């Protein structure tokens, strides 16, 4: 039986998904620069005979050198952590925005690896054994741009990247070395460089004899190239010149091999490119008497969430443990650090972060587009039994411990009714009611969940529902419609919710249209809503109301918290823009006396210079 090894190159200190395939060996290229502990799933390239220290110049070629010198196999293959050869007979339509013919896939995980048969080592092995040489499909470099426009051949294409990938004369030095050290390659090298096709990215599979022949040629030339070219003044990108030259040298070898061996068993296959390869880490619950809390901070400036964090921290017991999970979409590490700083003095709180991008990208590969990630929480948090789900625009009115008094029983969802959505369903115009009943198949227009805060019985949902079935249901109902978060939750969980927990949430708004709609709700619900204003566990606010100057209880509570934050200036700038764009009490509609009072208040709270700058910004915005 053939011994096939496919070496998958990984970057030091970067945690990426790996594919479960017995043929694949995950190697950290440049392991000399690895500072984090290396898991058993990876092999470093700095053992035995190696050039790991040269990784910053040689790139993935340090893996190739290590495999050549240290590993025995019948076939040697090479891929990257995000680029893989498609070793099947199936052909995919290229969607490569760069025009290089790759197959772009949003995310790498078990699902997408299986979709593209990358986890099928048996069929992969059978495919490889049919050939002596497997290469990615050729790229036509004459169709690809360079900084000086499209170029007609390989030589001109790389010359067109002068001072980006290499200096212009570096390529000629490469040819001089080939002429001197490997004259049998010289005419082939010139012929290859004067045509336009190229096998890129150092991804290939070769039988042992051809692989050793390639490495002897390639690394001998590169070693001499290092001796002849002074790279001390090259920038970070140009310092990778040996890696780029390695690509050219391997292509020269492939070109020679194909031309001189007409009976060579050759296959050119598509190259799969995965955009998001970050490893998803399963979160396990901690021991606590308090229900875990999940915040969703989707599509907002992250600094707005800091007020919610501060409000939360003022309503906990330091003697008890808390488990907090933050769902986000690629927020920067700087903001995560800023969030973590708020919890430094709270050793009783564990904060975890889940980036939803990889999860959603997987669903998009299957043409499933839920609006709300919380629908999938039972499976995202597969080790949890229940969680409290909150939007980002929440203020805490009571201690979190009071959440534990809410009994789940066998209900899938515990929450309160969405008075705004119910008001819309009972409006004079019955258009929205018809949409709910006829299009969304919602049977009770007066029993609609408020998505801003609710408790999910995750274990019960996992027992009674299937995620793909849920998503397909949404996909079928939502065809040609963009469903809201609230609509999706109510479609999936109708008849499986207990929505009489009025004390959980009060929704605060100053928007004239929303106030009018709320009054359209049934009177008994409207009365319960009003009675709940001062005793609700949570207050959810319409963010636009925080830019107004009416001195409401919510405004005062919000800004009292905001003043304690280092990002206070960002909050002021944000809500001054909201004020100007929303039409809520803009300055040009206020009386002179009101303007004066507002000015004096601003001077009192923020100082004279800040008030002048703020006033100038307001005038510019209004004009």
C-alpha cells in the first residue's frame, strides 16, 4: 500500500480549524517562532534537519524542506491551512474575486470539509494513486493585473511587481544561478518564463522520486540566491522573496517534468480557498447557582455595550459565580480587551466570546440565512441547559439573582409579550396582521415574544427540535422577504412559549410613532405595560431616545453610568449624531431659553472648551 502524506502548513501562534483526515499532517511552519504551547494535533518544523528559522523569508517552503529531510513517504503533498487541492472528479464553478480560478468557501469546519470531501481519506487516496503528479489548475497570468498593468508572460508579470515581491534584477540573478548550477534547466526556465501559465501557491502532490528531484533543484538554487542578494534593506513583503522565487522554481520543475515525460500521469485539480479558518472553541458551563447570561451585540458600535456591562456589574453579588457569554460579529481585539477591563475586579465572573461569523458562513454555504443567532443557541451552547438572552441596549433594574426565581418547567421560552409588535398587529391598518397570519403563519397576533430579553430552555429545545428543520422552515416562509429577529423567533417557537412574565422587561421609547403603535395594543396588555415601568427587572430602551434632552429617568440613569466610562466622549459623539439624524428635539427647533439651559448644563458637566467644540459639531451637522 502506498504511503501518502499531505503536509498542511500552519502559521505560528494561530489557531485554525484542522481537517480530520489520516493522510494530512498539520505542520507549524516557522515553529522557531511559536510561543504558545503546541497541541498534539500539530508537528513543528524545527526538528531534525530543518530551516525553520528562515520561515519569514521562505514561508511555507520550510515545511517542504522539513518533509524532504525528515519524513519517509511514497507520495508527498502540500497544502496550506486555508488552501486545499480538490481531489475528486467533481467540478465546481469558480467564484474567485481575484480571477485566479480558486473556489472560494466562506468557512472551514467539519461541515464544509465534508461538503468538499476533504475528510474522505479513502477516496482521496484512491484518487492520488492514479497519478504521478497532481497540480492546481493553471492560472493565466496575462489576465491578472500588476501595478504597471497586465503583462504578457510570467517573467514580465513578476517584473511588474518590482519593489513589492522582489527587486527587478532578482529574477535575472535567479536565471544566472540556474544557468551556472543547473544548466539542464536553463532553456526550460527561459521557455517557461516567456509563456503565461503558472501553477501557484506551492500546492501539489508528487511521487517520491519527483519530489526529491524538485527539492534538490529548488533549495540548491535558493541557497545560492541568498548568498548573492543582499536583502538587509528589503521591507517585510520583499523579505519573502525566497518564498516567491520558490513558487517560480517549482513551476519551472513542473514545466520540465511535463514536457520531458509524455507518459507522466498528470492531474490538474481545482484549488479550494477557505476565507475563515479560525478554530471554534466549545464553551463549557461553570458551576453557578445563577442562570448564564448571553448578550447579543450584533451590528452596533461596540463601545455602546459598555454601559450595559456597567449596569450589570452594579447588580451582582461578588460572593456568587456568574457565567456571561457575548455573541459578536468580528469585533476587534481592542474592544474585547476593553470589555475585559470592566471585569478585572470581578474574579467571580467568567466572560466568554463567540464570533458568529464562522457559524453564519457555514449556513450561507447551505443557503440558510437566519436573522437571529439566538435561534441556534441550543446547539452553539450544546453543554448548557438554559440561558437568559439579552439585547445590548439593556439597563438592569434589579439584582441578577432575581432571574433564578423564574421557573422554566417544560416551556421552551419564558419571556414577556412584545407590546410594540402586538400594537402593530392591532393597528387600524390590518396590513401587518395579514402579514403575520397569512405569510408567517402565526396564529395568535396577541401572543408575540419580545426578543429583547427572554430565557431559553436549551436542553428542552434540543430534545424536541432539529436545527436544520428550523432553518429550512424559516427559509421557506421567508422566501422573498427579509424577516426580522422577532418574526423568526415567533415563527419557530409559537405555542411553545410562556409570555406572562411581565416583570422581566419594560421597553422605553420616546419615538412618537412607536408610542402611537404601543397604544394600539389590547387595553389589558397596555395597562400591564404601564404598571411595569418602575418595577421591571430590565429596561430596554430605544437608542434614539438617549440623544434627547428631556431629563427622563432612563436618560439620567444611562448618562450617570456613561460618565464613568473612558469612552464617554465616543458615546456623546454617537448620540449627538443620533439626535441630529433622528429629528428628536433637534437644536434648531428649540427655543432660545432651552438652548441656553442646555448650553449651561453642558458647561457644568463637561467644561467650556468641550461645550464650544460640541456646539460647532452640532451646527455643522445641522447645516
